[in-house]
């Protein structure tokens, strides 16, 4: 409650201080424009360090626009600069850096009797959108067994930061209108209560209150509110605060430099916390200091696709080795790149993960494609550093008739026996799998034989992957196949995860996703079980890149293209899940940092060789 009160007071003071410039040193006052909340934080830091600010509160978008016209030292924002905005800065020759100052997070505090549910984006819409007013009155969204538990929503005032953050996350204008007029602290005294709170490390669970987690859509995992989760893109009910600095003005002003050095000093994190904003992580503080000190680090490390420019002419060869799991997206990306750069070639040698890692460690390749967990120290014995990169996983979903209890869970061996070509004409009834199955016709609705998801289906029982049987009903429409299975007892079909989600959206009745037992019990398909590898009908894919190769513009261009927004839409269309468009900005930011580190290491190595030769 102290945090909410602090922000209410800050909001009330913003107008009074919006045009105030400290008299002391006014002739060199630092000119700031943008977000009122972030400006307030900078003011408190300036007050604590006796620096003078001349600030205007015009909002993030207008502030960035003015900044890119070259009129201000700093712009503040509650979001990252967009590609279009960066283009304006480029056009006006405004070279800038981005510093991350901190985060504000929304927490969902519930009475102890509430179920330990993990809230999804859909749950947040259903719970808090304006049309939910007087409609959703119980905890049935967490399961039918909770329909008797009344739901009491406790919302802060509309001018509260937590209210604004959640409003930006859910559909509609504003939040539901029937929120209880109770203090957020009353959640522990009200059965079935769910309160919207502004999070800080001091907001913890107690004997009467629990904090609900949010589900990350890309990984399917659940996360509690934390700075780390926000910076990893795993907790989206948050607002981050950025400051953009004009490099030319920084070079011309020792005063501005000293103030920003104070801002990025980790020892001053307590001042950020005192302003009601959670300080960033130590790694972000270190990154801020590097960006401030190094003019060559510009343009900023950003998640925007415009932050890295692929050179107009690429020549040479990128050698790619390993397993075939990531071949499809990498080859597609490579073909697009080589079509516009004819002097660039992609050379593939697919001999499995272990052979690929060996080639990478020996310096015989730049990238290795893997089909297992990312080994961060795979080349340690060879003295070679490598960067692991995720691609995701393809998964095959086996769909059965909901009335067939005998097919609710099948072993990997049983699945292979059902679908392999040698079973055609011989395995036509379920009883052929064993005495525990009934004398019922086995009706299969299949796909074309040359399909990655067919290989996954048949490969779960081990290598080599047998050909698929062709005596099946065949149709490429997943909705049709699902409807057929629903209407035919003893039927099976299979499809991609995306197709399965589309079938669920169509509300097709009488179907069941078959669980798979590969030796560790029956595991049903889900984003979580596919991502963590426990679901057997999944094929993980990842990359391992030699850190030395990260200094090569050909490798940089390939990776940057692979993780582009438009390209990743195609990757997702090929059935890869586990990495979503929401993950790409953070991944691209990490790539830029890796590129820069590799280039610096390469320059140091060249300098050492030159010195030795002299």
C-alpha cells in the first residue's frame, strides 16, 4: 500500500513540477522530454545528485518525436523506441543510446482459499475486461470444481499505475466496473478475493494471501512476478522505463555525462526503488554503463529489426553441420539470403548432433544444428566458446475418439506399430496390439508420406524411421480429419500443434489428444511438455554457434534474418513452437551483444598477432 500511495503523491506533483528547472546551474540544465512517470524518476535522481533538469511531460510517443528532431538531451519512455521512430532519428542524424532504468510490475494477490491457478492472457481478458462486469462472479475459470467459490475483484483507482498497466494488457477501454471498493490489503480478509497490486520485492505471500503466477505463452511455463522474469520476457504484466540519450549532446556536455554516470551507478538503485520503480538487474546496470561509456556501441542494442543492418554485399560460405531438426527453417532462411546475395553460399553437412558438435569444436563449421538440449560448454575441452540459440520444437499430436478409453494413452512402440508401412493389411483391428485392446476396426486418417510430422510420429520408437502405411483415409484438412475421428469409434489421426489448436478453437466435440508413454508414464501434449521434452512425439531443434564465427557478417546476417519477425512467422507456420514473436526482441538484443563481443575479441586477437609479428 505504501508503494501505491507514493505513486499517487508523485502523480499529483507532476503538473506542479513539470516546467520547474532548478535555479542552480540553469544555464546548463539538462533538457528532458517524454513520459511523466519516467521524468519523475529522473528528477528524484537529479535532486539526489544536485543536477539540474528542464523537463516537459508530453508522453512517450511525443517525447521520442521531439528527441529525434534533435531538440533534447534526453527522451524518457515507458516503452522501447519503434523502428519507425528510429528511422526519424536516423534521418535527422540523431545518434542515440537506450538505457533501461527499471520496471513496474502488476501482481495478482489472492485470498489463501483461491486455487493455485496460473493465469493466462485469456484469463486476464475474461477476468478484467469491461464486459466482464457483473458476469464472471466465481472461480470457475480455474476449473469446474471451483464454481462454488465466489470471486471478489479488488481494483485500485483508475489513476493508479497498476490499473494503467493492466488496462494496456486486456481488451477494451478500462477495466471491469464492478471492482470492490476495498483496500488492496483486504484481500486476505475476503474469501475468494483477487486484488490487483503494484509489485515490489516487499510484496510477499503470507498466512492469508498468495500471489498467482502468469503463464508465458511461448514456453507454456508459469512465472511469479520478478525483475528477472520481466527482463527475460516471461512476465508481461509490466511496464519498463527507458531513457534515450543524444550522443552528440553527450559528447559536448561533461555535465550530462556525469549525471548519467550517476543514473547508471548500481549503488544508486535504492533511489530508483524509493521512487516506486523496481531497479533493473545487475546485468542491465552493467550494460547501461557499457553503452554510456562506449560511443562505438551505437546504435543501441535493441530488439527492433532495424538495429542491425545486413551489408549490401555478402560473399563467402557459411558451413552448417549437425542434425536435420533445424534444417527446414535454416535452409529456408539461407535461400532467401543467398537469393539477394548471389556470392554467398550455405554449405550443409548433416551427420547428427554429435558429429556436428565435433566439427564445430574443430573449427570446421560455423554453426551446428542440434536435436537435444543446448550444451553451453560443448567445446570447452577444445578451448572454443560457443553460443547456444533456441529454435523450438516440432510436435505431432495424435488425436483419438474421446469415447475410446483404450486409446487414451499409447506407448511409442504401439504408435509406431499402428502407423508403419509393414502393418498395412495385417494390423487392421485394435486387438492386434495386444489382449488389452478390443476387437474393433482400426480406422486411420493420414497425411502424405513425406511430412516432417509423420517422421516424428514414427521416429518416437527409435531409429531408423520406417515408412508410413498408405492404406489410410487421406485428407490434408485437419478439421475434416478431426471431425472424422470424432464420428468413428476406433479412429486415429495426427496433426501439427497449430492444427490441433485450430481444431480446439473450432470446438470440435468428442476428440481426445492421445497421451504417449515412452517409458516414464503417460504424458499428454502441451506447450510445457513439448518444450521440456517430456512429450515423446516432439523433435527439439537448436543451434550452437562458434563465438568466433559471430564476428563474421555472413553468420550475423543469417542469424539476424532467421530471427526476423516476418521470417519467424514462416518458421511457426512450419510447425515450430516454444519460441514466439514476443521472444524475438530480447533474442535479437542478445545477438547484438554477442556480435559486438565477438568483434572486439577478433580485433584484440588481430592486434596481438600484429604485435607478435613485429
